[in-house]
C-alpha cells in the first residue's frame, strides 16, 4: 500500500528497476489538455541516468509511452497510463545483493516487512521508481502553467559544504539548466562539479540541498487542518528517496528571530494584498497567500559507495560487502526534476480541491 | 476538506476557538482497549493554556467527554467521539480582528479561500484546534504502548539560540515533565524559561525545536513509496500550527557527511539485526528498521505579539494593528504533547496497515 | 472503520443508541451557505420515533445542535459538527439483549467481529445511527436546491403486497407528507396504514419499497468506472439498515425487454438533448444525462418482533428470546428521509467532484 | 476520477477499447503469494469476446502480461501492474460513432461531462474496460481461496423470461462451465442459448440475472456503517456495465414476508453459531455471519442493436443511427467472470481491513 498520491489529481506508480518496466496511472486529470509524449520526455531526460559525467552511468533511454487517456492529442478525463520499459537489466552485476543487506539501503527493511524482495538493482526501492512520478509531474506542471499561470522551478543550492547564492525571485529555467549540476550560481556550480567528481573517484558520495519555488500560486490553495499546503509539500518531498529534511520559508533558520522580526507585515501593492517580507514562504495557516512559495529539501549522501562496509547477510551472519559497478556520487542533479514533479502534483491537486469545494 | 488524518486509524477533528467546542472522531480504533476520560485528560492538561507562567494565560479547564465508542470502559471498535466544550469565550477581546488581518496569521488566507471566516480568537486557525489531535493521540499512544510496546517521547531541545544536550536513548518522561518548558536538560531549561519570560515582558515571542523519539517500533512499519514512515511523520508535524521544518535522523546536518561516513553499518546484536550508528533515524527506505526513530520539528516564533504592526484591513486599506490581551510568548511547551500525539497517530495507523496487508 | 462517506463532501457519523448521543461531522461543505439548526430539524422530525401511530413509540425530541462550522448563520468551509443528545435511555428494557443474540439483528456479527458490543438498544447497530446521516443530508439537500437547482423526493411505493401508483415526474413533497406512511397515493396509503396497524397488533412487521427521484441534475455528474453515479447511489442505499435491494431505472423489470425496446432514443427538445423514454433512470454509463434520476430500494420487514423466537446466547447455548417493549412494525415511513439524505449526499459529492476535475 | 476501488487491496484500472491497451495496478496485495500469468489468463479467457457462438465475435487474444510486483513467481507486496494489449482495432468500423450518440450508450454523457471523448469502439465506456477488473479479480480469488478458504462462484440464473433452478449450496464451477451460457441448469441453459441465438439473428439483445455465492467467509467481515459488506458488494456490481439492480439474500422478494417469517433463527450446529434459514444472505448488520453469501445482479439487454434507431448527433440535430458490424446479443456469459472478480475484490479488501483493525 502507499503507492498512490493525491486526492483529486491522483497518481499510482508501479514498477521495479528490473522487470517489465516502470509506470504511472493518473486519475483525475482535467479533460481537453493537449498532451503527447513530447510533453513528458524532456523531464524524463533530466531525470535519466547517464545524462552527464557526474551522475550514474546506467544507460537507459527511458522512452515514455502514453497507453491511455488521450485521444487525438488531448486528454480525455479518463486515466492516463504511462509506461517506460526497462532496458539495462544486468542482474548479474548485483548478485551479491541477493544475500547481503546494503548498509543504509532498504534491503533489510523490505525483507523485514514483506518477507521477500526483488534484490535486483534494488527492485522497488531503486530511484528508478521515480520515473512514474516525473512523468506525472510533467502533466501536472503543464496544467499549472497553462490553466493556472503557475511556474515551478527547482535547483541545487548546496552540495555538502559548497553553498550557492541564488535570487529566488529572479532565477530562470535556463540558468538552472546551464550546467550539469543544476545550480544557477555558476561559481558554486563549478565547485560542486569538482567536488562530485572527486567523490566519484573516491568511490564515495555527497548530499546537499535543493530549493524549489512556485510562482503565481493564487491565494486560497491548501486544506487545513491536516492537508495544509506545506504539510502536503513536506510529505511529497520526504517521500523522495534519500530525502531527510524539509523546511518552508524561514524554516529552521527562522527560529533565531523573534516574532516581531519574523512576522510578514501586510501592505497593499498594485491593488493586491502583499507581504513586505516572505518568511512565511508563501503559505500562512496552511493556505497560499499569493506570494512566491519556496522550500528546501535535504538529501543525504547516497548509500551506494564503492567501498567495503560491514553488514549482515540474509542468514543473519555478520559479513562485509564491497561496492561494485556503477555508482551515482550525488543524487542532486537528477533529483531536481523529481522535486519539481512532486511540487507540481501537490499544487495541481490543491487547485482542483479548491475549485471543487469553493467553486 | 482536509480535516481527517490516517487511513486505518483515522481521525476527523472539528471546532473553532469560539463556538460549541472542539472535538474529534476516531474511526478504526481496535476494539476491547480499556479507555476512559482518565486516559485522555493528562495530555490535554499538558496542552492546556494557563498551565504555567510561560504559556498563554487563557483559562480553560478543557475537560474531555467521551460521547461514543466505549462501553463498560472498553472500546467497541465503533467511532470514538470526544468533545471539549469552549468556556473562555471573550469575543470582545478580539474585536479588532474582525476587520484587520493579523500579520503572519491565517486571517487573510482563510478570508481569501472561503470568502468568510470566524474572526473570534482565530476560529478554526486557533491552536485550540489541536485539542482533538491531542485527545486522539492519547488513545493512539495507549494502543502503541499496550499492544505494540512502543513508547513515544517529545521534548524541547532548543529555544531560539539556547540549545540543550539530551541523550535521546535515555531520556525519560519524568525528566521532560520536571520543568515547565519540557526540556530535560535542566541547565538549558532554566535559560529557556528566562528567555521566554523576557519575551513575555517585551510583548514578543520566540520559537525553537522539539525532538521526538519512538522506541520499540519493530522493523516493517511504513508504506513506500508515498506513505513512507518519514513522509507521513513529516506531514503530521508540518500540519501543526507554527511548524516550519522537519528533519529525520541526521537531517539537514547529514549533508555535511560523505556517504561512507553517513551509512549505518549492520551488525548482529543479541540475535537481532542492528545498526552501529543511527543516522537513518530508525527508518530506511521509508520502513522502520527496529532502531529508535527520532526527528526534529522547527516551530517559528508565534505570530501574536503585543506590539504595533503594519497590516491591511478587510476593505483592503493599509492600517496598523496593536497586539492586545493575552499572548503566548513560546508555543513549545504546549506543542510537546501535540508532537507526541501526531507521531502516535502516524505510528498506530502504520501498525494497523502493516497487520492488514502482511498479516 | 467505514463510518465516513463521500470524497469531497465527506461525512463521518458516530454514536450509539445509548451513551452520549449521536452525531456527524461534515468536511468539505462549501462556504457561505446560510445554515442554522432550523434547516436540519425538520428532517430529523421526519426521522424521529414517536412521530405517528405506526412507528416505534420511543420518545426522543432529537434536538440537533450545530457545534462548529458556522458563524453568523453561514457555513465557514470548516467542519460542521452536529450533535443530538440521547434522552430515552432505558437500558433495563433491553437486559435480555446482553446475553442473547436477536435473530436477524447484528448482535451476533458485532460480537464476532469486535469481541465486544454495546448491547443496550443495539448500540451502533440501532437505526438511531441514521440521525447523523439525516442531519448531514439536510445540509446536502439545501446545497443541491439552492446552488444546483436539484430537488430530491422519496416516498413509499409498496408495503408488503400493497402497491401504489405514483407519477414520478409530478409527485410533490406536500403529497408525500400528507399522510403518516409517506405514500402519495392516498388509496394505497390507507391500505398500507391498516396493514401496518394490523402488524403492530400482531407483534409482527412488514417491509416494502421506497422510490426516490432527483429532478434537475444536469448532464455530467458521476465518475466512472467505479464511482458511477448509480454505483454510489446503490452503496448509499444498501448502507441503510434493513435495505436488501436497489434498482435504478428499469431495474430488475428491465430484463424482460429486448434491447430495442429498452433503449432510450435521443431527441432534441427545447434546445436540449433529451431521451424519449427513461429506462436508464437518468444515468447512462455511470453519468447523469439530464433526465430525472429515479431508483427503488427494498427494505425487509424489521427484525424486532414481539414474539418468541429461537436463538443462541452468548455462551453458545440454544435458547429462545421473547420480544418485549416497543417495536416498529414498519421502518418505511421513517426511512423516507434517510433515503433522501443518502441520495443528497451522493449527488452533492459528485457535483463538487465534477466541478473539481472539469471546472 | 473514480477509477480506483478498494481501501487496503486497491485496484486502479485504465485503458480504452482503442489505444495502447487496457490494464490494472493492484496496490496492497499480500506478499509471497505464488502468482504468474497462468493464474490470470483463464478468467480473461472466460471474459474474452469470441469465446463462443453467443457472444460478440470481436477477436482478441487478451494475453495478459505482469509488468511488476512479482519476483521469482511470488508477489512482492509492491504494486502489481498487468497489461493487455489492444489488437483488434478497427476504427473505421465505428466511424458513424464519431458524430452520433448511440441510444442508451454513454456517448452523450461522456461528451457532456468531459467535452471530449474517444468515440472509437466506445473508448473507456467499452466493456473492454473490465479486462483490468477481471485480471485483478483473479488475484483476489486466489488469495481468498488459498489464505482464507473462501470460494466464489457466479452463474446465469435468468435470460429474459427463461429462469433456471439452481441449488446455490451445491453448484460447482464445473457445472457452470459445462455450457456456453454459464447456467448450471442444463435445461434452462439450452433454452437460453436458443433465445440468445434468435436475438442475434434479429439484431436485438436480451438481459437477465446473474447470481453469485461466496462460501466459507468467516463471521466478522464488513465495516459498518457505510462500508457494510452488502453496500460494497452492491457498489461493485452496479459499477459493472449494463447492471441495473442488485439484491442480497431475500432481496426484493423478501418484502412479501412478515418479520417473523423472514427472520433467520440462530441454532448451534457442530459447535458453530448457524442460522436455520438464510434470508439475510450471509450478512447481518453489514457484517458476514458465517453463512453462504449470495446476491443477484440484473443486467439490462445490451444497448448495441443492429437496427435503425432515433438519436441526436454531435451538432445537436435529430438523426437516425443504423447499427452495424459485430454485436453481443447477451452480455451475461461474459459478465459471469466480471461478477466473480468484483465480489472477490470486495471480499479480500474486507478481509485485510478486518485483520488490520481487529488483529
């Protein structure tokens, strides 16, 4: 259970890294949206292994096919099924995984939960699972952009200790995509790339931060008290592999201010209610207030390292495991489209919910 | 929408700070659990305004009544309805709120979303809304403790810049409750209390961090890929008023380590698979691994301050608002039982889901 | 579990026949709807025991209180909590029920499922549980009437073998309420009343049929493939106590026609697409087509009879049970507002869902 | 929306009659169940067009592929994705459907709801949509049989006026499958087949009744008050194409009895609580009582007839439509596996829910 997300715009993902493929079904997509594979593929290409020298070299074209839910290039309002075939299945490369639990992976917990697991390439716990999310997120982003005027951008702001300086109100998609680490601060990007390459050579890995902004969200999205917009965004981000933290607006840093300094004063501006500062991150009381929504997600260094580590095998004996084969020294560049996708899924769902209840 | 939480152990809360009261309905509680108001009231007393010199002086007894779902002191398996009457209704104290949006409160966003709001004491956006959560959480904690051997403890670890040192494996309920700020480090607690009292005198407010631990959770709880245990915990915490951030295990700090240092090696210990370190925070791949689960929540300084602030009124004119009356200089001591409650609600729901699917 | 109904307009009911009372929480009600207890009470009075000589004499005023979700006479968009206190609690009248399972009641199955039950007056299995449904249904009917122009009417069409002749396109609320059995065919109504009175004297009971019409539903409501409008209506009706069957449009009788005779030809009429006949019952492919929706529900004779019956006791010994006290010889007059309520809950939920997905 | 069914064992179907195919994702299947395509294909073959002389001749092999959720022949506990490719796509055969609404089909209502539709072969409204249900139902039936000892059988009991006599406690799968109409009464079956063949020649169609029994369900399944077992069964059946009515146990006929005659007396038998009669249909108060569950579903004559009918076109002009090509004179033989599938989906979901809440 737990493979569906959303209430009115609802996705269900499926698939393991080895087997027939990975995919997603979207239920609740508004009808008459122009949609073809060409709307989906670019985000899958941004998520794809092998796209640059700093990500995992696993080679998969990840060509998406829309199997249902569109007709003559438009959505029907019926379920949209999308599928990406698995190609680069090399089970033999992973055979040690059949008997040993990789440290800080999900091998042991899946075995404990289900009493069985697909150990090939991590099975369902592989980051390959996010293909379906990114495909559905591309649809969600298109609806937000075309029907609600909302733009979502994510970018890397920190890799280990290398932090970028980014103007979140001005940053553009082009700037983000201008380098392979997806950090719009060119200086920082260079240092990040060098750090990641060093990690690759060392067979080690690094984590960091991704920030995401949503511009143009109108006041009124979000469903307190439990489905607050930041709560659903937080859940969405914490459901991504390797994420360990989430903060909205001033976040953890905000606790250093007093209330008087932290509060966002209201002022009229161009006929609209605006806030002078935006410590709230565009959300107050769980509902969007019309300012830019922004939040950050912490991703741990990925667990796959090319080094020997202590572990336990399936017969519950202590042993060691030597990392082998391909490895992804930093998940952040590929996680950028995942963060955007999950943000878009949350926002489009809340847009439809708001329209449903409040007209 | 959005006032229900959980899938098998499902709560629905209702109520505004002014009106007939606040309450909760639990659907899905296991039958035959001994349960009376005496199981609920202690946590409500920990959440209650007026409990100490450092929280809001609003006086309400917050006596809970169980209206359904029990018989001869035991749960029936049918919905448990619990109700706390409102008593201290002083609408006149809030009359300026009828026409002016309080900065960083939800007045404006509720008005924008619904086109109407109960401005008395914040209505549904008041922290009083959490009464229902805490009442339901007391039931969840009892089930976890008695039927699954799981203990949940939360405590304040930081108020603004005052940070505590706490051994999360050893900390006890008694230590937490030994002072009014609910910080088990006595030295830090004294400083925190002094800081909060200074803020009260200044009419200002401070935020901070609450940490929560869950001990005894067996391996196997959590429902990837979307309902990962940390994702549901994150959502639960970010649905609490004033929360701005969530981190599990190593969290934001974990990004400073490399993968090799961050990974939790497995070792057999007393016949069980254990990890040598616990950067994972007791959850791997979204599923509990049998180690202590721990996470931190950042709470901003509360928005109500006794000072003049710039704002906008309901006719969209710039104006100022002078804070008056009672104020809560720091939400943290009262938020401790809220964090415990939400953690318990997530865990008991996942316990039942695991039992449902996997037997 | 299973005490909530609806997806966007979602109700949760609670309460046993003995205990603090019965109630309902509505989540997702559109904001700014004028609403007071005066909108709810009339339907509760139609549902109430003791309203006439042919229903159970149990005396309860069933005064509803709105505890939350409204402000200055209008809905807030927040949860609406409604409560009816229990008054006529006479546990001693039911003491034999503590140890013996009443035939064709739910005593045995609740005991088997939960290992415990509130045997007083049937507890949760009492028809008193429907108070919350009828209260929520009154809100749903008001929304449908005022915001969508939809009118819902239910009426008794058959009691045992006494069948009425009713023009479903013309029947009015006034005609339905003109007699105590709620059958708008006066001749049949008289015979039905005599039959029910004879049953009361015999200590026996009778069942029958209720038909319900919804006029004014626009084309487009209903969510195939599982949440077809007739599927959700069917579930709603089959969730009512004592219901054993549901049919929409031509229903069971329709199987006697061939396809050619059964098909509803389309014709333009006053600029709208209309059907010449209405065997479809206003729903095609699970979606409303703009014609009057109509369906029938079969209610079995109620199980409580004032006669000796064979049964088993809680220690699993064969025994007999002598029915005593008050009894309701025919549930139909009181079930009429229940049927209307459930129909309204389904329709308003689908209205909001259609608005959410399709704008 | 509305393409998912179930709460713990949850399916989502997708696909149109023309396009990439049809399929289903199962979320929540218990792990370690042996499962291959060979478990699924037989039921798809029973559902398939072209299987006999009395069903539609559309030729599709309907070969199912399991794309995810199994490993080495066992379920993983992760989503099971199953896919059947479309083969017999002859869009030209349906071209008149692009502009004319077929009477008593869903062409008009889909157009009204979504403002667009896939008119090829009915798109999502085609009975081909049930492929996913039947595939998922085969998994559900296997779980019920192997893990809970529950057997589900459906069969045709009436075609138009030709009614069968069947002993529901004794009927076997072999008897049902012994003839092409799936009626275990051989005499009636012969008449039914002759009637259906006459209808085919006349270009007309007939409907009828399917009865379904579930043997071996233990006491305690079902979730009042809304998710009563019969309510969920009713919804499941009424979500099937062409179904117009549902009755459980004594059903519509039960209203002719008085309460005393209708009640099922309890008696101990072989150490178990049993009922002497079974008018309740194995369910009391929404919960199974351990007796055989049985219910009937009414299917209207299918709407596709090879005759000229009055209708309206997409430009809202009156016109006529001449039925052409292949037609299915009676849906009943192919609906038998659909009924079984939906019954199994309801029962397995309730089995898991009961285990989740009550242990």
